[in-house]
């Protein structure tokens, strides 16, 4: 019986995510061995924290879908090696209060019978550039228009016709 692969997965990001901007996650899939993957499909599946919306998901050699938040590939991965990273970019909604979310990612396949999971706690801060909604101000009623009075020029002493 040949040595089987043991896939690993890691999910990271830098700093806090800020409302109204984009946040970037990095996903790394490796093989802790002792054997290589067998050439069957390796699938990465991600679940973003509530409120975040995926904009792009890609990695060299991976076939990724933003709609399903998944990536696949079928090339053999040697024991002790890693596939090229997957980058997942998400829109972060504007919010007036801080939030905490957890990103969860799994990897399956490649001859490894287990599902491996990684989580990445994510802090979301309000964006300073996110505009606070302005309260609705009722419009002021318009004053009625006054008729225009002719102006007399100084020294204008023309006689007024009567009659």
C-alpha cells in the first residue's frame, strides 16, 4: 500500500477589514505527506463572514468560481509541497459599528479521504469615508413673490400726466 497524502489548508489576511473598501484573504493548500496527491481533483471551498461579498477568487493553476466560492485543480502535489496561493478579494460593507466574523475554508480530494478546515477570524471596522446617512430635512415653504416696484432715479423729476 502506497503512502497517502495529507492535505493542509491555511487562511490568512493582514490587519482589520475597513467598511467601504476591499479585503483580501490568502488561502494556502499544502501536502504534509507522507505520499503525493494522486492526481484526482482537489477542491477548496470558502465561506465568507456574513455581509462580505466576493469580488474575485484566483490562483495560478486553479480553476475558481466566485459564484460558488470554490477552486479546483488535479495536478499531483508532492509530500511537503504547496500549491500556488489562492487570493480571495471581498467587498466590505459600510457599517457604523465594528463587527467580528469568521471566514471558514475547507480542502478535500487528491487521494486524502479527510476534509481539512481552517478558520480566519476577521475584524471589520467602520470606514471613515463611509458617509453617515443625513436626516431628512423638510423643505421650507416658498414666500409669495412680491410684484416689482419701479425705481426712480435720483433727479428724475418728469411731470406726471394727469388727466
